[in-house]
C-alpha cells in the first residue's frame, strides 16, 4: 500500500449516515478534505462539525442525487470550496425488496433515480475534471446483488447490475489514463436502512468494514487498479 498519502479532496454522496459517514471518518484519519451530500441537513452539519474537530475541511450540500440541478449545484460548490475533486465516492442508495408483482412504480423510480441516475449524474460531472488532471478515483457503492440475483430483490438487483455495467464500461474507457473506477460490493450492512425492520442485524457487515475497503481502493499504489471488492458477512 502507498504510505506516502497526500491530502485528497473527497466527495461522498449519501454522506449523512451509514457507509458514507463511516467512510468520511475513516479517511479523516489521513487529514483529507470532504464534501458530503445527503437529504438530512441536521446530520450533515453534525458530521461536518465533527470532521472539523479532527482537523479536516468539511462541507455539505443538501439535495437529491437523482436531480440534475442539485448535482450541478453541489459539484460546483465542492469545486469552489475544496479547490477541486480527487475522489468521488458515489454511495447514495435506496432499496426496496419483495416479490416483483408486489413492488410499485414509485419504488422502481426511487431505486433507479438514486441508484443509477444519481451515479451517472455525479460521474458525468466529475469525470472531465479527473481526466483533465489525469488522476483520481471514482468508487461506487454497488452490492453483492450487482454480481448475482435472488428472489425478492428484482428491482434493487436490477439497479445494481446497471451500476456494475456502467462502471465496467467506464473502466474500459479509462484505459491509458491515470483515473481509476471501482465498485464496492457488500452483502447486508448494518445501517439505518434496516431501522424498524424485522431482520437479524447481528450477522451483518459493519459500516467500518466497507469504509476500510474504500480506503484500500483509494490508498492503492499506482501500479494497481482494483476492479471491485466483494464483501460478505463473516458470521453465517
């Protein structure tokens, strides 16, 4: 691993809780700067204040990753306040599960607008900047269901397969550049997603597991180019 870590300017979508929040604090150990997006302003403000107490620059934008105007506003704000972007962690996600005939068009729209459109919009904005500087990382939170399928997850898995294809196509487009793209593919993670649901969270991955995997991708040497990291719970 690269032991000569330079301060990076990191954008994290879905940064108000769960994986996004944990990744910010994991990367804060190296003194990086952050721009977090999400819908919960109170939580974003709290997290940014905590990051600042750790000696990091931290800013936030409130909005919807599936709305182009919000993404454009946050991207321009991030560039202005951070002075640029080195890492995009496209992490915002929505999930609804059930038999296909029981899922609704509203659930379809929510998942594909956030999980697919939101990833596309952010990559579309950030990519020209990274290519101009010929350096940077794009990391997308996919899922183990982006690599396989299963009952009761048709729309969610469909959105994650779309994201997987998007990133794999992008990796081919980035050959010969200094820009890298990868996905994180976790199984079930103990996050606020599961609040109020009748599930056994004791056997799930911890958010810190995912944050450490994101760090592993960001900190990799220039001699490597991680494609994806599949993480499954250690407790079966």
